[in-house]
C-alpha cells in the first residue's frame, strides 16, 4: 500500500505559498532570518482520487527540497521522483504554487498503466515585505520541464506562477490567506488556461516548537477536462531539535477535481 508523503521546506513556520505542489507544510510566515540559513528536506507524498474521470488515479512523489534564506529573501528548489498509477491520458506536473497535481492529455489512450521517473524541477523565490501591521510575502515559481513527456510525467513546457500570502498573529493563533496565479506553457495537443488559486486558514502553536494548522483551498484547473479543486488540509510541524524538523499532514477533497484523500510526512535538516 502506497503512502503519500509530501516534503516541503524544512521549517516550522514556512510560508504555504512556498510549499511544493499544492499543499502547505506550515501555516504562517516566519520572521526573516538575520543570517543566511540553508535547509534540506525530503519525504514522500501520495494522493488518490478519480478527478471526475471514473477511474482511480494514484500519484506518489519523493521530492528533494533545498531552501536558502537570507534576510528578507528566500530561494527554493524542488526535484521529485514521481510515480503515477492511472489511465495513460493522465499527466503529472499540472499544478502551480497552490494548484492541481494532474492534467488530461486528450491525445493519449485511457489504458491504465504505471510510470515513474524524475519529475519537473521547480525553483522559486520569495520576498518578505517590510510592513508592520501584517506579515506579507510575495513569491514566484518557475517549473523547468525535466520530467518525461513521453512517459506522461510532465507536459514538457515551462510554467510560471506568482503568489502572495498574508498572516497576522494574535497570541498563539495566526490566521493566514494566500493567492497564486499560474501561467502554463503551451504544449502541443493541450488546451490549457491560466489558473487562479487561493487558500486560507488558521495556524496555532500547540506546544513549544509544535505548530498545527487547518486550511481551505480552491484552485482553478489548468484544463477544461478537469473540474476545479476544493479541499481541506490540516497538519502539524514539529521542531525535533535546533536542526531537525518533522511535518505531517492530510487532505480531503470537496470537489470532483480534487484528490479524495492525501496524507504525508516530511523530514528537514538545517545545514547551517
């Protein structure tokens, strides 16, 4: 039985807009570090659903994530190993910062198969805006097409995403909201559109070094062949030491365009 584990940035309070593919690993923006920090994380992620196709679609990813934080700037890079168990017309790598994980290629047969390999590389940058009333982060992401289009692991095109997130702390409680806009490439045979996505929720300090969150997310599908996504996410992030962090999360879909269920774990280490 597959396990869905999603690795994101290895921090207790990283911005959800910086998280890989569509799920926040933590829930509020942390203060900009006073010195450069480098963090490495990995894990496994799994999602299962029909996405309105009538057949079960399983996606599993083992991402390797690198994050460099310096002052108000943060740079991220994620390269996953991906496995898809689905009809042959289901293609991975369809989401932006907060977007959906799959696309449908109408030119491929729907015969079920399993394929795996290196996924698309995603690189991102974020800037914490120096405002006092709220925490505000502006972010961008570039998808580099390193996944095999022949095997249906990606579209073979470059995608771009822009995002913003705000949060405000009230003691141990921090409400947050994030938005993103994804501009996909133009792969031959697809009819793709730009996508708006949003997510909002509440994070809370449950114990020293332990943060939990719950959120609701919405994302327009990049393809007219898949319904829009609506889902609930929840998770816990814990600092195991000054250098190690552990994150657990789960999701439940609320629309045909969402995975029915997802769950995950990620382990991060601060190199320096």
